[in-house]
């Protein structure tokens, strides 16, 4: 693989690694925007049908809280793994 990169660089210069990048970025923007739009609309519709309970989500952030059945040791292990 390294040999392939070296030969490509020698033959075409640094521009070879950016070929098609602009088109890819321009294509990705509307795709990701549409995905975010559909996700947002879907979440709003689902919350109207079944509002989240106060025990399973945080009302200010919408993020899930840690389940209440986890004991202190499990929480400490999970917190340590994230740090």
C-alpha cells in the first residue's frame, strides 16, 4: 500500500490525493442535511405519539440517563472507562 502511495505521488504529485474530493464534499452536504432533517422530523413525530418518560431521559438535553438498576461499582467502572 505504501508503494502504491509513493508511485502515485511520484507520477502525479500531491494533487492525486485530492482528486474528486470537492465533488464528494459537495455531494455529502445535501445528503447529510436531508438525513438530519428526516431524523429531526421523525423524532418530533415519535415524541408526539409517545412522549419520553421523565425517568429515562433528561428533559434539558434529551440524552438518556444511566439506568437506575446499575449499582455503584458498575457506575464507577463505566465512569473510569470514559476518563
